């Protein structure tokens, strides 16, 4: 695997995860080069939405640009407060987000991601 700049991708590095990843309101984030991969499972509560959005804010602190990937095939839903937390995080770090991709998203999630991408001016891909 290579990174965008053609070099070898760095190994997966665990950044932050809830105490019960992949269970109920679980989420996890990993970094692969300049890509941040968020995986969601189950229902994302308002509290877990805040925590996962804060992980994004904590990781992107400087002028580096990242490509965000949301793997949501195991996500069953999310609270409105979780969506609001992510919208605020996107707006605060919009200059550092180069692109957004969703994997396994249903049509409603794809539409929401596209709207967020349009709001911050980034390319959004869905697979």
C-alpha cells in the first residue's frame, strides 16, 4: 500500500477508541498515512458523537491536510446531537480536510456526507 505522495503507508496507528468498541455505540479511528479512517458500529449516541468528533479535532491540530474515510456499513443509526457534533467539527477543521469518503453508507448517510462536503468545499466519494 502506498500513500498519496507515493511513499509507503505508515502502519495502522490506534488514535482513540471508546471503552467498548464495536459494541452498541462503538467507534474507532485509525490513521493510515494522511488518511483518517473512522469505523462506526451500531447506534451513535449524542455522547459518542461528541467523543468521536473530538477525536477528529484532537488529531487535526496543525496545517496538515487529511483524507477522511467513514466506514459505516455496521452503523444502524445516529442521534441528531451526534450529527451536530460532527458538523461543528467539520466546520472547525474545514481547511485541513482534503476529502471525504464513505464506505457502506445508506442513501441518507451518503446525502448527509455530500451536503457536509459541499459546505466545506471538499470532494466526497461513496463506495
